[in-house]
């Protein structure tokens, strides 16, 4: 398991690169669900899919 400092470092490093298109996430690496990314939600919450 990663410690909090390492996660924060990776977030600070990778998030800007993701936002400006320098890196991409392959859906097969990101919890692929039926050909697309799945939803992330807190337990006990209900989210409705939009149009």
C-alpha cells in the first residue's frame, strides 16, 4: 500500500499532465466496465445516469 505522501506526489505530478493531454489513461488499465469507465461513488449513495 502506498503512503499518503507518495499518493499526493503522484497526483501532483500526473493530474496536470492528464488535464493537458500529455498522458492518457487506457480504459483497460482503469477499471474497465462494459467498454467504458465505471462510476465511482460513496457507498450508500445512488447516482442516476444522465442522457
